[in-house]
């Protein structure tokens, strides 16, 4: 296929971010991340992301990264960052964005299993799903091209707010670097896919936002404790972790 090398690079980026933003209960969950960051540093998209990658590599520590992840996404006392498109769209969980993503997933060959706990509109699902779709496209699945664009349309609606929230979170250090790199990558993706940054009109809800965030984090934390054998794997298209 044309631009195969470019598509492989895109898949590599999505695999890298999947490792950072998709939870799975494995002592080797961040294995290969530092090495992947070194490759991205050598081929940085722009100066800010190159600088962020340099800091990420220099200060990388798996235990610190695990702690940051927990503090940013699970700590109920520290304003956990919401991770679903539905929350950013309607300030609720399991909204219309999840319905949209479920339809997209059902149109693909990929099927979730019990080991994959993130909802379909969660950043932790969308990133590895994009990785999977790009690999399918490389392997000749023409439908994957259309599904990839539809999935990015969902990601495009909330990724800027998500990145800002991660960057600004008080616990972010290594994840602040990851947010800078993700921002540069998304801007490149918008140009490549010809998908400009959307103008979003959010639905106003008369609800306690902090309560929703706390409840979302409580649910995620409960899943984390109960599921002891989670593995972020794709049933088709290969293991995301193996590609990083």
C-alpha cells in the first residue's frame, strides 16, 4: 500500500499512547515504553515534543509512572481526569458517544472480551482500537480506512480537553511530557486525515461535576481492585504491547 511506512509510524504512536493511557493489571505494563520514547525522540514531530521526550526519557521510572497514573485517573481526593468521550460531550457516562463507538466497533472485526474493561468511548479503548484499525488497513482491510476515520471523529471531539486536563493535573510530571507529545501527534493526525479541530457545543447539565468525576473514578478504581488478571490485548491485529 502507499505510504506504508507512514502508516506503520502512526500505528507505533498509537501503540505508545495505548501503553500510557490504557489500564491493565500487569507488573510489566510499561515495559518497552522508555525504548519506544527513544525512537520517537529520534524522529520527533516538532521541537516541543522532542524536548518533552528528552525529559520523559531522562526521568523515566516505571514505579513513578504507575503512581502518576493512579493519582491522575483514580485518586478521588485529587480531581481525577475524566477519560470518556461521553463525559466531555454531555457530562455523563455512557452517553451518545459510547453508542456511536459501539456501532463503529460492531462494524469492525474486533470484539471486546472480559479482559478489556474500558468502555468503547474511553481514551483507554480508542487509542488501542485506532492502533488495531491502522494495522488492519496495512494488511489490506479497506473497511478499516472508513472505521478509522469514524473513530478519529469521536476522539477529535474531546482529545484537546483531555490533553489539557492531563497536562494541568497537579500529579503530572512524566504524564505532562506525554500530554505534550500527544498534542503534537493529534495535530499531525488532523492534517493527515484532513480532520480539523472541531467546534464543540457542549450540552449544559445542572449537575455536580465533581461528583460525576468522583463517581467515575470510584468505578474505575473498583474495577482495578476486582480485576486481577487484566491484559490490554486485541483479539485480532496483534498485541498492542508487542508493537511498542
